[in-house]
C-alpha cells in the first residue's frame, strides 16, 4: 500500500492547475476586476453572483454563503472525493507523475472513484460492441434517424449485447468487483447471481458537466424485449437524475458563451440539434425538467441578467402541454427569458432534421414564443370565451400567471395581452392580476438565499467586510491586508514585513495580520490560501473575503504599486504613532536631562527614517 503523496507534489500540482479552469467547468465565470472572476455560487442558490475566484492565488470565496478554499477543497466538495483522489485527478489531468512517501505506486481507489472508472470502462465496452455483427440492428436504428458512425462516435453511442453477462465478464476481467458494478448500476441481482442491466439495446453514455461518464440511457430494440422503451441507470452515489442533463458536457461552452440553452425531450433530439448547429441543446434523463436542473443551468449560463434565453421544445400533444406547464412552474427561477418552440406538424427535432434537414431545426428556434404566452393560451384554452362566465373563469385562472412575472416592465404588457386574448377591459384585468399577486404574496413566506451574517460552527457571528467600521484607520488596515494577500508574492518582502510588524487597531484585522505576517514564504504558490486557513475563528471568513475581494486597480502592475503604497502608509502610521508617544514623553522630563537628550535624538532618527520612506515612494 502506497503512502501519502509527497507534499512537494501536492504543491506542484496545485501550482500548475488553473483553478478557474476547474471551477469554470461548472460555473460560468466573468472578469470582475484585476485578477478576479465572478459567477453564481455552486454551493447555494442565488440570483446575483457573489462567488469570487482569484486564479493567481488559487482561491475561491462566496460572499453569500461563506464557502471558500482551494482547488482541492472545491473538488472534494463538488465531487465528494478524498483529498488523495482530488490530487491524483488533477495530476492525471496535467500529466504529472506523483511520488509517494514510501516510493510505492498509486494506491488502489475505492468508493466514488471506482464508480467513475467502472462507468468509463462500460462506456468503452458498449462503444466497441456497436461495431460487432450483432449490433446491426442498433446501427440501422441510428441510421434510420440520420446518425452515421461519426455521429455515434461523437456522442459515444454504443450497443449492449443481448447476452446476460457480456459486459459483466468484460469488466470483471478488468478487476472490477460485483459490488462495484452493482453500486454503479451496471448489473442487477437475480436468483442465479448478477447479470447485465442493459441487454440488447442502443446505449447513450450520460456524462456530468466535467465529461465523466456517470450512467447510461438505453433504448429497446427487439420486439421480444418486455422491458421499458427507455431504461436508465438507477440512482447511485454519482448519478442523480434530478441533477443530470444529457449533452451538457458538450453544450456547456456554447451555453456559457451564448447565454442560451435549448431544452429538448430525448437523446436523439439532442444529437439532431447539435449536428444541425444548435449546440446548446440538452435533455433530462428519464425525469421531468425541475428546479435542480435549473440550478445547474443557471450556473453554466451565468444567469445573472435577463439577457439570456431558455427555449423549451415540447410536442404539441397533451403530454407536451402538460410538460410545458410543469416547466413554467419552475422556469420563473431563471433570470433569462423563457420560450417555447413547437415543431411544424408536431415534429420533434430528430424527425424534423430527418424529414426537412438541418436548416429546419435551426429555424425551429426562430418560431419560439414567450413561455408566458404559451401558458396563458393553455390556461384559457378550456373556456368558452363567447360567454361572460367563460371569460371571467379564464381571467381568474390566467391572472396568477401574469401576477408571478418579476419584471415590472413585462407585467403591464402582459396585462394588455391577456385583456386582448379575453376581449375584456384592461383595467378589469389589471385589478384581477393585482388581487392574484396579493394572494400569492400572502401564501408565500419571504425567503432569501443571499443571507448575510453567517455564523461559525461554535455559533459566533462571523466578521465580514460589510460589518467593519467605516473609519480611515480600519480602511487602511483592510485595504493593505487585501493588497498583501492578493499581491504579496510580487511585493518587496522587507516592505511587507515592516508593514505587518505593528498590531492593527481593529481586532479582526489584527488576527488576519498575524496569520499573514507569520506566512513562511510569500513566493510559494498557495501561500495566501494557507495564511487564510491559519486565521483563527471567527475571523477566517473575513480573511477569505480579503483574499477574494475586488482590489481597486486598473492592472496587475498598478495593483502591486497601490499595495506597496498602502504598506508604506502603515509604516508611516507606525512612525507617527511612535513620534506622538515620544513628544508626550519629552514633556514629562527635564529638557537638559539625559533622558530628554535621548528622546530628542530618537525623534531626529525617527524623522530621518520617515523621510527616507517618503523619498522611496516618490
């Protein structure tokens, strides 16, 4: 059994890894000032971004929920891996060879890492089987839907053979145990032992946002298959269908860039959209589109304004209309505008591409209608609008839809739209919408995901930047610490040491100063993250905010210069404090005494040192 990974390797892997690349696979990050990026927090639900990433420091911090750490802590929190697994995953990503304290090989993985490995091995097995003679039925199935071998390879589509143990035997030969395969949802348990869960089916690998295979979706091919038409991986430690979106690993870059996502209903629809050039298409995996899916998409989109678009494609039949109404119930959680697009003649994207070509799929999005209009039409469609009773009933069922609109500019417009749809007076419709809104407000208790003032584990209230006093002394200490934490590796070490030598006046900032002062080497990658971790509670969150906060400067060089100036101001403040003490002392001794002469000499030396520091800065 190998020992611990050598610390030098842990530090080297961290130094070679851009934390923004790792976090950016899950969160759309935007520039937020010099050396800082910002996005929606992956640790809590929020409407505006408060999650800051500082790539140079290898650090993240959320000003909303207080979560912070380095690239290893991020992977451990998001993927539930051990520290060793996080280091090994990043080392493999950059091609770095790790060394262990006893010189042995890498330790054998257990738990989640083995589930990922088993799913990856199964995906390779299924892909290889698609080329086998038995898979002719699967190749014909794909071909009849317009997908050639290149398309199958792009999406990793494979084939599960009809036998009971083809995949099981192949993966057992690779060292996977029955327990691991069962935990991964790849095999089922019968009276005669385990057997392949997927048999005689075309298989799509389902990947998480980072591209790791976490499960499969499989479609029935044979008439004698009595199972469901579509069979998915059951819930496992790594596969949670309420949070998984098929195709997101392929679509995430364009979703983030275009701030648009197209939600379709099936695997082949995703394939058709991407091949037609609609590369922001995704689909749920055997479950309705829900709030957890929205949370994932908002982070990938960077959904912090109304500029984005979410387009749902639904069949025009009753089931599709029902799905649209379910989606609308949650869709208001998007900041982006939501739309519905239905294909001509009820064709889904796959059939539309097959029958009318790629251009028809792209044109589908041009015919989109605002989701609120679609829902309004569904709500009032069952009423006889020729009668007074029908119009009143339609108004009462449709008014809450308009009342729930958050945008103060959209709501009055849709009051007029609804009034035209119903043939009623606009003022009557407006009053009913207001009444519906008051009723909803009474039913819904106010909530807030961006709560402030989080407490530490022992119940003590954390000190944050927002709670610091607005005084010149505190401002200087705050800004100087922020500058050193963020740019100390480029500052003069002697200057920093002198600036942090004297105690600060604010106790929380002084606790941070002590940890930063005691940092062993500011040239070492990750030093500032370690310094934050060394700050005693309840002041650690404040230190994290100082490291992640926006330091006002136009460039890195300007920030380093400004941080140096702040450090000198701290030293000058120390000189001024010492001078005031000496001037007070000289009043208490005879002018011609030895003590008086010593104090005057000290004052002259102090003035000379102060002037020297001023001259250095000029």
